[in-house]
C-alpha cells in the first residue's frame, strides 16, 4: 500500500461524510473543556494554537468548515485552555514513530514507513503497555494509531499527576542497563522485555563482533527472557554481553520519543482526525493484537481511489 498525501478536496470529503465527533474517545470527551486544541490548517504545521471549545458541536463546525490538514489536542488539562493557564494534570504519553525506529525489519528509507515498520512500532508500544500495567499498575491505557506510528496514552489520576516523567520514561523504555539483570520483577524485567523486542528487529550491531552476536541472537534472547545466566555465559562472554546490553539500552531509548513524554506542553494528534500526509485516520486501537492500519484506519476516499 502506498501512503499518499490528502488533497483539500479529500479532507473536505472526509470531514463532511465520514468523520463524526461522537467517535471521539472518552479521554477527550470527558476532559473536553480542559483541553487546548491546535490546528494545522494548510500543511505548514500546527501553528494555530490556544483554541478552546465549549461544546463538541462548536469543535465540529470549526472542523467541518475548514477541513484542516491536521488537528491536535493538548496532553495537559488546564482551567483556562485558551490561555494555557491553571495547569491541572497531564496524560502520561509515549510516542513511537515508525519513521524514526532505530530497530526495524524493513528496508524503508529514512522518513518513510511501510506496514512492517508500523508493526514494529506497535510491538514497542505493546511492550511499554505491558510494563506500565505490571510495574506501575496503570489501568486506563489507550493505544492510538497515529498514522505513522503509535501513541500510548494513560489517564489514570495517579499517572497524570506524575511530576518526574524522565525517570518513568527511562524505566518503561529500558533505557539504562540494570545492575541486577536477572531479578524477577521490577526494572530488570522491563529492561529484558524491551531489549528482547528491539534486539529481535536489529539488522546490525555497532559493537565489536556484532555479526557473531546477531547470529546467536535467538539464543541470547531466549536466555535473557528465561533469566538463564549459565546459558547466557555460554553463548556470550561477559565483556561482550556488557557492550551488547549497553547498545541495546541506547536503541531502547531511541525507539520512543522521550521529549514527548517529558514535555507536558505537547499536543498530540486528535484521534478520529486525518493524518493528511499519509491519508490515514488517527484511530483508537480496540483490538491490540489484530489491529491492521490498512484495514482499520483507511478513509473511504482512499479506498475509492
Ligand atoms: Zn518500513
């Protein structure tokens, strides 16, 4: 499938015939009056900010009238969203862009995406979700297909009041090597999970002897997942393992956009809106395992082409 840019005519058709504000997810509708909305009206970027709406109807009429290139809403909730004043809380979010994935199985050129790297991005997102549930007890979790990757959004009260998001990012993405690699639970478990996912998709290793370790990859991953220290030491020498884990921790960190998690002033693409660059619908994923962007997030005007 080829991802083509939507024309103004396509956008008009989409927002007039297919889009419906009642499809907006609860994490938008429940907090509607606290959200700042932003528009990219013509493809030059989301420069039209500080918008707030008192009703869904008001937002709808704005969207239908202008058929914007892109629509966003704030991750933060404000008492006065039109001035970004009176900060109340912010969703805890993770942004995985398939374009920027350092470990992907496809041969996409930089800046391009295909169905394979979109799947790789989803695997990363599901790994983060697993850790958020297991280690942080987060329940209100949403997986959103953004058009070129995935967002993970958490709206538990506790998650939304977290101040130190940098350390949560490090933990959930496995961005540093744990001193106690084989511990059953906690951070080492998160690190092993994420490292197994990224390692399984890497095409090369920067470290010395990288190609040998790539050949032994399946055994290394298996030993890591099973916390089989003896087996791991048989396959890879101690020093080499240290270098490998170090490299994996960097790839883990680069797989997710850390700035997006840490910066609570961020805006995220509004679910149900159109990602016009690729003509795909930003979609809340209901079935996390079976979701297929081409089947589930393609607008009618693309199907009719
Ligand atoms: Zn690709």
